[in-house]
């Protein structure tokens, strides 16, 4: 089998001299050529260390007789841009990363790829690009940062900030939290979007078994990166081992069951459908809802649980989660190891993987003077934290295409409620009202025109934290938006409301005093009354038709650049907001 890189050399005689000028040796030109694509850069802790992993990958490639070429497309940090208009670029950046990977790989084709990333848009951007390029490939998750003193982790900063704004703590305490929340490189140490997507990469069979969400400071992560380089070369020498030959609908079903078990980020409902779309596989909100129903929620890690994310690896990581839900998984799916998921799990039992994880757990216990056991972090199936997954898809006249709620992070009091609508046309207006106590118990607070086409679909993190950290409001109001939430968000929050407001979806037609029905058990999200008075479904339909006729589309928020392109071409939130 002739490698594609060797065919390319015959077609482009300038290729060899240009690569020699880049630093390749003449003998390297005949080797298996591997594109090593990463989001390395000084943009944030999740990418600042990836150059170390890149070099380990290249060592592994060389050991297997290949040559690794470094390519970079740095991601941005949602946390650093949080609360500013910079967050509007976040979701769009996922598409741009995938586009650059496509350009890098197809302009000068390679025989294989290794992709490295840690965080919210970098991981799905690389996975989308990986599917689109479709050459033999391995994904290397960049790991998680350590917890700080008193097990402080970054998602707690929103709570500290809200408490400071309310005068409950002084500036010195807020400054202490800021200086200690990120003590190392790696993804933020909780099950936010970054952690969730690293786990999804392994659950899909695209990363080496046991490699997801390891502490970024662990020598084990360097070893996994090196082995990923070796494996990429091996895959290039095999037939039918491209991502499209590995990932099937059954792979996505496995990933979604793992998502339920870890109480993963709601942003996964944007990313998995977008990844699947590249393979011609349809994943919808209904897919998530179906698989989450009756699924076991097992992971006691923040933000919904007690422990920092570094504990995930110490408890056995994705393989330990899969062992607990093993009877529900498709064990026959193929993975990047060249073996099935079931074969990988059996091999880990016999090669000392779990014993090594436990040794790290004992070191963690010594560091914090505690006595954590594996079962405290990943609950046994029979002792699950919850038995109905972690998310639900709500539908009704307010969200005909659906909306998502992470019910594991929502107070039980809000599972079935009727609330008074308080619509706001931007997050800034809403946050101001919440912090100044202009929002009352029993309100359904709406933030609209914040969907993909409206403003790029930013996170409503500060508003959700201000609500959930308020002892009174956190159990008595709901926040509903066509935007999205941080993976760290908790409380009664409903996002991805589709169709979005800018397209004239029902969320754009909500008026002050409308009665809003939320029913997590029955998966309902409806307008059931006007001006505090209940109406029949037929009356509501007639009122919404009348309001829609009077509604006028808004001027596009962006007139140029990336966000103009994104707002013109993004699919709806519940489809994954990929570029159509």
C-alpha cells in the first residue's frame, strides 16, 4: 500500500526541498508522515503545556519509524473572556479550529494524525477536524489541573464573585480565591465542558484507554502521549483504521451513556452532534434524552459532586466508569487501539492500570490528609447518585425543537413549577436585575437573542452563578435562554432553547407576566398563560401566532468578520450549531 505522502511527493517536486528547509532530513521524507496538531499556546492553562506532550508524541512517532510535523491552532479560554463580549467568539472558535485542521491536513496531505487539546472548544474543534480530515489518527487529551489549597477549583470563583458583589465577603477573600484557583496547567478541575469532552474522546474510542482527564502534571500523561505517537504510525500502516472506520452510531451511544454517568456538561449537546454530523450520523437531543432516561449517574466530582476532577483518574477514569455500566455498552465497537472496547477494558484489568491509579489516589489522600476510596469518587452501579441520567430535553410551545436542563444540578423544588415570565434581551440587563434584587421569587427569567445567530451563543455563567448562589432565588426561579451555560453552571437553568429568538422562535415572543410551565418529569416547557391568567393550549397558540405576526426581526448584531459568518451559517442550538 503506497502512502499518500509518497504520492504527494511525486506530484509536487517542491515539497522535498521545502521540507528539508524546514528541518526535515532527507531520510525523513521516506517515512510515515504524521501531522501533530495541537492547540498549544499561551492562551490559557489548558494549552500552555501541550508543547511538552507534542514532543513526547514526536518521540513515539520516531520510535515507530515515522516523522512528526508540528501544526498549531491555538484556542481561546472561555473563562478569561467570561463576562465580556469576548465570550461571543467561543463557539465560533470551534468551527475555525476545525477549518484550520482541514486546511493544514489537506493542503499537504499526511499519512496519519495526532491531535492534542484540553479545553472547551479546542477538544471538539480537533475532533470535528479529525472526522473531516479522516486519516488514521489518535487524540491525546491534555489532562486536568490540580486542585488548589482547601481543594479550591475554578468553578467556585463565580460563587466567590457573586458573594463579593453582595457584600458577603471582602476583596481580600476574593483575591485569595483568584490567586489559588489554578495552581497548574491543564483543564479546569471540575466536570465542565473541557473535562467532559476529554472523556467523550476516549468514550468514542478515539483516545487511548485510560488517557482522558489525567492530571496534567502526571508522568503518566507523558507516557500516554508517547504511545499515541507510536500508535498513529501503526494505524497508518493498517487498512480501514480511519476515524470513519472506527466511530459508528453505537460509539456515540456509548459516549452518551458515559456522559450520563459523569453528569457531563450540557455543552456536549452542541459538540457530539457536530462531530457526528461530519460522519453523516445524526445525533439529536432526543438521542441524549432517550439514553439518559434510567441511566445511572455515578461520578461524585464537581460541580454537581464533591471532589476535584483530578480524582477522576485516581478512581480509574473512563475505564472504571465503563466497567460500572458495562452491561449497557456496545463492547464490540472498534477503537484506535485496533481492538474493541471490550478487549481494551479486559486488558486494563490485567496490566496493572487500576493498581497504578490507586497509588496516585493514596498520594492525593496524603496531600489533603483525607481517606478517599475509589468508591467515594465513582460510585458502584448499585449505589448510584441518581438513576435518571443527568440531563433532560424539554419541549413544548416555548421550545418546539427542544431545550436542555442539567437536572442533576437543579433543585428538586424546580422540577415541576409554574413561574411568571421576566424577559431580558441581553445577559447584561438580566445580571444587573438579579444582583440588585429586582428579580422575585416565582419568576422565570429569560435571556434571549443570545443564540448562535443572535450573538454567537455565549455562556450565561455569571447570571446562573448569581442565581444559584442566592439562598432564596436559587430554589425559586428559573433561568431560560437560547444561549448556553458553562459546564460549571448549577441551579435551575434551561439553555439551547430552539428555535432561537433571532429566528423568531417562541422565546422571542414571551412577554412580561406570561405563565411558564416547567415539568422535568414530563419533559415539558410551555407558555400556559398570559398576564398571570391561564389559557387553553388553543388560546396560547392563537396568541403566539398574533405576536409572531407583529414581531420584527432584529438588525444583525455583527456586520463583519468571523461572527458575521457564524451568525449567517450556524445551525440551531439543538442541532449542534455547526456551520451549514
